[in-house]
C-alpha cells in the first residue's frame, strides 16, 4: 500500500500558496475583498440559487472544469472531482459507469442500466454510449446527489449529472483554444456565436482531441501499436425569439471516435497483493488477439453518434409551457484482448458491436410563473429506445440480441413559501417501464460449434414491465440571511434490467427486478465571512430494496444480474469555497460513504472459480466460502464505491501591469478505499489513489488571451482503476502524466 501521507501533501501545497499572502504589506491585506460569485442551478427544472435548493448539489464550471480536460481526457475525468462522485470504465472512451454516494452499476454490457442519469441540455442520455458524448463549450455541470425520481424519472436512484452548454447570443462572441502535450496530444476547441437576424441567433461549437499511439505490443513486436485516439465532435444551436413570449432552440450535434478501447494488463498483481508488480509496464502490453485472422488486433474502437433536440417555450403570463423533443443515434464497436496477455491457454478476445441505436424522448411541462407563495409544475414524459448488440468471440462465434425499451410518466411538484424563512416542497411521479430482449442469430461461424464443443441454445424472448410511483418531500429553513438548513426524504426506483450478453457464450439471459430506494438527508448551506466563504454540507442515509447487482466472474467470466435483499448506506459530503484574498482562492470537498450489501444467501464465483468444473479461485478471497468455491458477499461494501473522496483546488494570481495577471492553478483529487468487485479479495482493493493537476500562465484582459503550461497527473501516479475477473489477475490503470502548453483567445 502507498506510504504517502495525503494530509501532509495537501498541507504543503496549501502552505505554498498561502505564503505569498502572509508576506503582503498592510495596505494590500486591508484592501476590500470581493464576494464569491452567486451560483444558480436548475436542479428543480427552474432557475434557483444553489443555496436555496433543498438538495445536495455541487457544480463545476470555468477553469475548475476546463482544466480537467487539458490533457485530452474524456468524461471520466470527472471522477472524484466532486465529493461523492466516481466514474470508471472497461470500454475505453465510451460506456462510462458513474457512481454517486456509492451507488452505481459495474456491468460492462452495452445494454446495462445505471442508477446515475446523465442529462445533457435537458435531454436524458440513457444508453451507456450516449453518456460518453464529449464535453466542450460547457456552461456548467451540476451534480445532484440522492434520488431525483420526481422530476427526472426512473434510473436516478443515485442522482444525476446535468450538463448545460453555452447558448446562442445576439452579440458576437466566441473563443478558440489550442493545446499541445505529451504523446502527441493535441486539443482544439472553439465556438462562435451571434445574431443572424434580430430574431435568430446561432452558436457553432467544435472539438478535436488527438493522441498518438504510444504503447508497444511486445508479443507482436509492434512499436507504438495502441493507446491513441482521434475524437471529433460538433454542436450547432439556433435560437429563434420572434417575441418576448416565445422561443425555440434547436440543437444538432454529433461525434466521431477512432482509437483504442480499454487497455487490459494481465498478470500485473502477485497473489495476495494489490500492488502493481514487475510485470507491469505502462508503455508495454502483450497482446496476441487476432479475431479476424488478419494480424494482431490491438484493441481498436470506433464509434459515431448524431442527435438533435428542439426546445419550445411559451410564456402565457402566469404559466410557462415547455416542450422538449429529442432524438439520439449511435453505433460502433470495441474489441478487447480481455485477458491482457499472450498466454495461449488464456486467449480471450471479444468484440461488441452496437448497431442502430435510436432514442426518442418527449417532455411537456406546465410551470407557474408568478410570485405567489405557491409555485408548481406538471409534466408528462415519453421515452422509446431500441438497438442491437452483436458479441463476437473467436471460439463461440457471433451472437446478436435486440433490445427495446419504452417508458411513459406523469409528474408534478409544488413548493409553498410558508413564511419568509420556511419553504416546503413535495412531488410525485408515476412511471411505467417496459423492456424486451429478442434473440437474433446465435453462435454464427463458431469454431466451437464446428468442433462439437458448443451447441446453440434455445432461449425464449424476454418481455418485462413494471409501474411505480416515486415521491419526495423536503423543507428549507433560512436561519439567517446567510445560512439555511434543509431536510429531504425521497423515494425512487431503478427499472427492471435485462442482461443478454451471456447468450453469446451459451448461457441463459438474466433479469433483475426493479429496485427501490428510500433516502433521508439533512444539510446546511452557508455564505460566511462577508460572502467570502461558502460552506455546504449534507448527511444522508438510504436503503435500497431488491438491489440490482451484476455478478461478473467465475471460470467463464460471465455476467448475470442478481437482486440482493437490501443495500444500505450512510455518509456525508462537504463542499467549500474560500476567497482568501482577491488574489487567492481555495475550493475543497470531502465525502464519506459507508455502504453494505445485506443478503446472507447471495454468493458469487470469484476470480476464475467454478464449482461445476471444480476450478479454484486464483486470487486471495477474503469472504467466507462454505462450499469452497463461491463467496458470501453479505456485509461487503458496494463495488466501485470509494469510502472517501477528498479534492481541492487553489488559484493564486499576481497582477502584471494594468491589463494582465500571472496565475498558478492546481487541482488534486484523492480516492479512499475502494472494493472493485462484489466479493472481497486482497488483490482487488485500492486505497490512497490520487492525481494532481497544474496550470501556470498569463492572462491578458485587454486583448482577451491566455497562455499556460499545464500538467495532468503531474506526479505520474499509476493508479489501478479496475480489474477483470479472470484467473490471471488482470488490471486497468489510469492515464499517464501529460505536460503541455495551451493558448486561448476569447472575443466579445
């Protein structure tokens, strides 16, 4: 385990930034300080101050957000940058898996559902591939912790991450940004906005991210064989405002990705240890995968997507009508040498193709638009999605399954201002969800079928549906003008799930029943020290009945959905921002999550173990195994649920003349103990993972440009982010250290 003293490191960095402040003369220190910027959010689908919303909310924007992506990172860069928020993936730059307050889903299937919902420009991105749309020209990110089922529907039991992009303006404005870094990393981002007529304005936003291949394949002798990517994305928005009462916003966007899927690294742990061993080399892998018999595959990945939405708003004096119509499409493929080595007996190579993904959503809302003590909103929502997934394995051949999902919901929410200090909010939503799995061609061109070792199985199509009511009640009490306290109870559900990938390996598909959550939280929000210190905190407790899990593993590394009797968690999170002086700003956040699976009958097969074939596990299992094979997971923490998260940033500026400043910005994130799988094993736990970033630059206000040197993962940490439940102790690690330079020009 690491011997770093994280608290000492944090203190040292903070002291370095604070030292110049202590050295300032009396005239400077007595200079009147500015106040922190007021933050507004749309967590309740209406614009409110973050300090008045009875929900635990954190935001990211500006430099704190943009610096995370300087080195070409994707959406996974948000992991542990907000207290209670984590993310990981075993599918490269697509199919991210998010966790809030420890609640998430480790299933790598392209049809997997998640309890964290991603909302981009007010449109839900339900499929895991849609959740990975590149982030650029973003106005603000809101992380809503806890169930959000009343206004945002099913599959929000953990919370939501809400992205709002910059909208068109009548005034001409925009920016251009270019960055160049290690490993041939190049980032280009820009936007231009302005009025086309007095009633019509537009904004075009573009993104390009590239990195060269830098990882050698020792097994094939290829140099710089994989690890790179080429990502392009665009967004065009047209805003029509023919009158003060009506507006129509059209959003058209797309992406193209070509690069490397996840890098699986075999045999990088010794039995009994979670430290990376001497077999690990960040710049080298040993892949022998050759699925098409045309040369080593090297884990290629290609995806493309296209989407559009139309938002109509009509102000009818005391009521506002809103309609949001959207469609999203995507298709692509990822191939993985999953065993991560070149041992012939462990040659597991699979490719998953996502085809014909189409998602259609429609939402109607009526909301009060008065200053009365009571405000309300009513709405209806419809969702329809379909796609098919083809899984190809060198031995089992190709199998296709078709997924279909329809959902409709009715919802309402109302807030009552009891007096000048107390506000009460209540909401309710009824949702009906229907899913189906239809089997297509199975085990086509299978070597196993040809040799007689595999037989095509006959499985019935699956159709499941469920209807549930979600509700919430909250109260916000303003203690003083600068401090409020809140309490909230919320009930929500995650719809039933179907896992069909196992069919490709002649195993039956599995179904998990809907899970329901009951969550309680209390919190305080405050602006202190003449509005220079913002301190928000919340404590929570929740239980999940019939909790859905993905049991991944055994000798065949198969995935099956299961329901545990119950899951339970409690914890707290703290968000702080301090404007120490006009030149020095700190932010910090901390969260603690205690999670526990409660089911004394549920067992899973760990790391290659199988009672059917009398195969023992190849890792150091810490759980009881009454039959000698399967592990009892009762009392274990949820998988990929960090027990603690700590992050902070510091920004210090020095004026340079009358129209510029020199600045230093640093950001750090620390991840506490995390159990990777449902079972506990010595090899598959992580602790004390951390990464830091740095920006040193000059900003000119008169000419609106910034030039900066940047670094990501500046201490070059080798952090284990995930693992594969095989017999050969396969791991997934973080991105390498990136140094670079960035230039940005803004015009108004």
